[in-house]
C-alpha cells in the first residue's frame, strides 16, 4: 500500500493533483484543505496517502497533514461514508472547524456541507464526537483570543464569503491569520485576509 508520496507537482485541480515521481504520474484525489496548502505546478509536493483498493480500480487519496488523513480514516469507518464522501466532508469546512462541529455536536454545521444530510451528520457526531477531541486545537491556540476571536472569525469569514470567496478558502485563511497573532478589530483582520487572498 502507498502511504506517502513525494515528487513534482505537474497538475493541480481543486479535487485532484498529479504527482510525478521518477517519470511515473500518480493521480491523487485531495480535499480543499490540502489544495490551498500545497504549491503550484512545478513545485515539490509531499503527501500522506490512503490507498483505496477496489475490484475494478486503485485510487489514491492525498493529504497535506497527518491530521487530515486521520480524520479521513475515521470518517470512512462510518457506515455509508466512502472515501469520496469523506474527502467532500474535509473539503466542506476547514479542518479545525470540522473537528469543532463534530466535538460540539453541531449537526446543522455538518449539514451545510454538500452531500451531508441529517442522518449522515447524526452518525458522524454519534460515532466520532468522543474520539476526535484530542485533534482539536485549544481555543487559545486556534483563535488567539477565545470567544472574542471565535466571533470575529465568523464575522470576517462571512464577509469574505459574501464577497464571493469560497467558504473553505475564506475560513481557512481567517483561521490561519488568527493562529499567527491577536487582532485588534474586525476591520484589521478583514483587510489582512483580503490582502492574503488577493496575493
């Protein structure tokens, strides 16, 4: 089984990439969380990989971090969730937001992910709520400011989404900025997020 790949990124799309390793191109499905973290075509890329073997196909699923892969592995243990849906779930929310929704039992948040209905969301919470808490960053580390930071993150993310940015990209950018430092106010964080997204 292939567990890790490192090579040249030769193709990059929102849901898949091709990695060239000594002349062999590996087609790898990825979540948005990984898409936004890896470089552009022509750069080197390293991924944690899950190899899915079926009678008629062999599929590779790649992840930028061990945390993403661990959540993926937990998701596909749930009845009715296959690798494709698990990647869709990881794409629907930034990783720590997804973990927070599961640990908090926020079924409505999970249902906002395309392809996830009420029954699937209930199963995810029921089976994973007590198993993923250790992966969730402490609020101080994740949001640099506790409840105030959490509220500001939601407000800025909402503003970015209203401006047309995809939800995963908007929330991922805000989460990353909040981890880097404390922010004085909404306007300062929004301007910084816009600069990063524009760059």
